[in-house]
């Protein structure tokens, strides 16, 4: 078995490449695919190098080719195939495409310490949803929030809150998917309130390029209505707001 | 402090005291010179809130010198811990090699202390000259701690000199006094670290001041929210760093060795250095997680900037570096098993271990926010991939790192029993319990990792504690069984020290370089998340450099610092070798 190390390593690498390319849908973006392949290559090479017998067996066919101990046509095939592969890779990398360039963007832009809401200064730090109570009135507020959501947000964020509303396809970036484990569940309600209230134009400079089409909802909704929508999108997507232990949030104002 | 330790004295006590006196004198002169230069420059230059240094921005100048100072400080704090541990092991095992090893590395400290002190004094001058207003503010707040800091510098110097110069004299029955000196060196060193951390962490999570920035409680300012997490994180990192640099030194000496005896000696040294480095490295992610949690708790803005905002991309680099550390550590151990007769029994475990490490690495390095072209984003339905997105969150990353830690620990344990066969009657049962402990920990880690997708974040954070506890408990159970299990074990053959491929030594050098790179990168993130604040939310940075750099520029500076550090370290190694040849 060990004498086939080179071919097993090569086969494994190709298997990983094919698996990543074909078995995962939607396709993995090229940036992540490259990352995975580099790490896989490093892992395979290190594994081979970590044992003297494996390392010698791995080198044997390479040595045989480059030291001329194989038939001439094999040597020629390898020596032609290598630059052709490099050429192919270079062509694929440099060939022009009609695709829009990628936009490196941050997942969650940092919230400001405070922002203006209808002329009133709101401090984000320590801000809590005043409508999130334990009583029976919570269900009614969520229902109201749902109503507001369907009148205003549904068109972009969708019926299932997955960012797949009727208009979603025309936006870059597309609307947020509230069902994604990395969106609402990661954030405190104060953060979501800030994002809804100030929309795309309220994003900090550090968040560029963003190009968010999110309206500034404080121009259309009251403070209570925004909080109700926040209640609904958490409830409707099955998420729970991020919280911290009481008394430990010593944050600056 | 001098560039090299002077000749070792013939009459021990008096000469040790005499050399210590000279050391204290040199430190005093250096400090006086620093004060005079800083005062002279302050008086000579026109008054300003900020100044640049000969065209170089004040931020870059301070950044480079501060990071280099910190790296050498980590070295001179980490190596004495490393030396003390090996010295104590030498006493406990009655193996003279450990004492020689500790002495060998203490020798490296002389030049490193000098560089640390010179860099520290340069940094102080730069603070006073380039950031006069802010330095005056910080000095005013922390005045008593400065006095304590200076006192501790002298205490550290005195005990470090005594520790070195009494090495040969305090042997045998007097060894305990030498160990006591080593403990004192480490105590003062740790106290110095804690004080410096108070200044740094106050800038991140200020406390003990009123709205106007006036001091209300010095203790509150010192014991701010991030102080203790950074203390613990840096303390562990210093041990790992000291061990890694020591291992790199041994690797360097191994590669330059002229005969088998020398190769065997430095092979063994490299192993001990890497053992301590990786031992201290294993709990580091836990300490780092605690620090991250405290940052979030202090300020959600700062936490979001760090993990989800502009700095989040740097964590992918961090994942690449730490994943590479795990790879390198395991590969070094597996290569080392080649010189242990009997260790081939465990080669079969390398395939599943490498598979687990690679999968863990892939998960850890999966970015949450993916770089994608327009068509790729359309295909994914956003910037988050519906499947890979699951790996981009902390639930997956915590699981991955815990599994990688467990695997590396297992690798260590296999290495340890490489040439030994347990002969106790309960060996089979003992091994079964050990396997069960590892399996149980893996189930707990993966189980909680998967389940944490279904619970609120506050509950999920609690699960990470269970995961860590399971891994630590498995380690404790494994080692507790392993010690009696291998007592009186039959030895298949002696370890053939020195018979290890040269590439294993490059793995050790890689460990040291990667540790250093990580320190530079993480240090930048920790400091950078303050953004345009000197003291977060309280004292704004009003200089022209109060902007966040591009990641490309920042990582270039970090990498440049790492290169400069290793050039200086190479000089330290060279001086140590030259001294040895002279002797």
C-alpha cells in the first residue's frame, strides 16, 4: 500500500476537488474553494512528509521521472503536461469575464454608540426593546409587528423572512435572510432596531462598500412600530435575540 | 544590563553580588538617559498634541517599537518560566540534562534583556515626544503604578542576575534556594506584565474615571473588564512563545551541529521546548475566547468590529496560522516517532488524526462573509452560503478548535508511550477507560456544537464552557491513568535522539515564526478595534492617523516587525553561540 503513496495522494486531492466542485450546491465561491484546496494540499503533503517511509514512497515516482528511470514517452508526457497545466491555470485566472467584480463587505457593521431617531438621541449601548415583556400582551404586539412587516418589509425580505421577497432579486446586496443562523440570532435587538431605523444611509463609513437599499424606516414608522417589527422578525424566523448577563454590560455610553 | 553576561565568577557569592550591582547600575544609567533624552526633546521641539518622527507617522513608529518591545518582553518573561519548569523537572527526575537545558536557555536571556530594555526606553521616549498630550494624561492617571513598575524592573534585574550567577554555586542541597530565586524572577516578571496590561486594557475598556476623564478609582482603572483575561492570555502565550523560541534555537543548533552527540543534545532540547510551547498553547484558545467575550460585554460595538465588522477578515488569517500550528505540532510529533522504537504501532492513528485536523482546520477557516463575484452571490442567494454559512459561526468554530485540541493531545500521548509497553495487570482496562474519556469528550464537544445552533446565543456561550470542560476533563483523566499505567513499563528500546529528519527542525522554526506572527496580528486587532480612540469612548485620537488602515498595509507592517524580530533573535542566537565557542 505504502508504495502507492504518490498516486493515493494525487487521487485523494482530485477526489476532494471533484467533491467540492460537484457535491455542494449552490457551488462554492472560487475564493473559498481556493482556500479549501490550498489547505487540503498542505494537509496531504504534510501527512506524507510526517513519516520517512511514506515520504520516500511519495518521492519515488517523481524521482523516477526526473532522473530518467522511466520510459522516454512517460517523461515527455509529464514534462509537457506540467507547463500545459500551468498555462491553463494562468489562462483561467487572467481570462476576462463579464461578471461583476466581488465586493468585500463586512457581515455586521459596528453599531454607533448612539443615533438620532426623529430628532431624539438614542444610545445603542444598553438599549432594550421596551415592548418585550413576559405578559400576554407580547403575542398581540408580535401580531401587530407581523401586520407592519407585511405592509412594509415583506416585499424584499419575503414571506418566510429568508430575504427572498418579490423585489429581492434586483438588489445587490440582496435583503438579509433572517432565517440564517448568522443574522438575527447573533445580534441584540438594539442592533436590529438601529439598522431598521436608520436603514442603508445610516451605515457607518467602515461598512462600505455596502450599497444597501434599505429605507430609513424612522421616516415611515413610529418608534413603537419599529420595535414591534423587531419582535415579529425574531418570532417569525424562530430566532432569539442575543442577550448578556444582567449587570455585566459595563459598556461605555 | 550588558550585551553579554560577563565571565562567570570564581568566588560565587561575592562575585554574584558584584555582577548584580553592575547590572543595577547599568539599568539606572539607561533609565536616567531615557529621562534626559525625553525631557531634552520635549523642551527642544515646539509644543504640539502630536508629532511625527522624521516623516514616519507617529502611529507606525510607536507600533513598530512597541510590538518589538512586547515580543522581546514576552521572550524574557516566557523563557524564565520555561527555565524554571525544566529546572524543577530536573530536580524531580534527577536528570542532569534538564538542569543543563534550563541553564542553556537562561544564557540566551542576557542579550534579550538588553534589547528589551533598550526597546522599552526607546518606546518611552517616542511616547513622550510623539504623543505628549496623551502620554501626560496616562501618566497622570497611573502615576502610582509607574513607581511600582520601576521598582519591579529593579527587582527583576536583581533576581535575574542572581539567578544566573548563582547557578553553579547553588547546586545539590542548595538547589532549592536557586529554584526560589527562579520563582522570584518569575513573580516580578509576571507583576511587570500585569501592570503594563493595566495601561493597555484601560485604553480598551476604561473604568475608574468620571465623564470628564478624571480618575475616580485607580483600582477600578487597573482592574478593568479586560485586564484579567489579557493577563491570563498573555501569561500563557508568553510560556508558549518562550518554549517555541527555545525550540527554534535548538532546531537552529541541530541543523548546525557537527556531530551526532550535538545533534542528539539539540534534538532533545527542541523536543522539550516544543512540548512546553504546545502544552501552553493548548489552553490559549480558551483564554482568548474569554477575552473576546469580555470585549463583547464591555462594548457590543467593539465586539462587532472585531468579529463581524471590519476586522473579521483578519480572523481568517488567524485561523490559517493557528491551524498551521496544529498541523506543524502534529507533524513534528509524528516525525519524532520515527526515532522511537515501537512507535510504529501508532502510525495507523495518523490517518484519522490528520483527517480530523484537516476537517477542523477547514471549518475554522471558513469565512462567515464570503468573497464572491456577482454571479456567485446570485447562486448563493446572498453573501452567505446556505451550507458553508453553518461553519462561519462560533458554534462550529468552537467545536472545530476543541476537536483539534483533543486530537493534538492524543498525538502527544501516543508519542509519550511510543517505546513503552504497559505491564500493570489492569493495562487493558486502563486503556479502555482512556479511550472512553477521549470518545466521551468528542461526543460532548460535537453534540453541544450541533445543539448550540438551536438555542439563543446566551445559552450557546454557556455550551462552549461545557465543551472546554469536557476536553480538559478528558485530558486530566487520560494523564491520571497514564502515569500509573506506564510506571515500570517495559521499554522496547531507547529513543534514538538525533535521528530525526531535518524537516522536523523546520517545523520547530515554523512554530516559532507562526507564534510570533500571531502575536503581531492579534496585537494589531486588539489595539485596532479601538479605532479612532486612544481610550475607547473617552479620549479621542485627534491625530492625522486616527483612521483604520487597510488590512494589506497593516499586515505588511506586522510581517515587517516579525522579520525584524527574527533578525534580532538571530543576533541573540549568534552571540550565545559565540560565547559558547569562546568558553
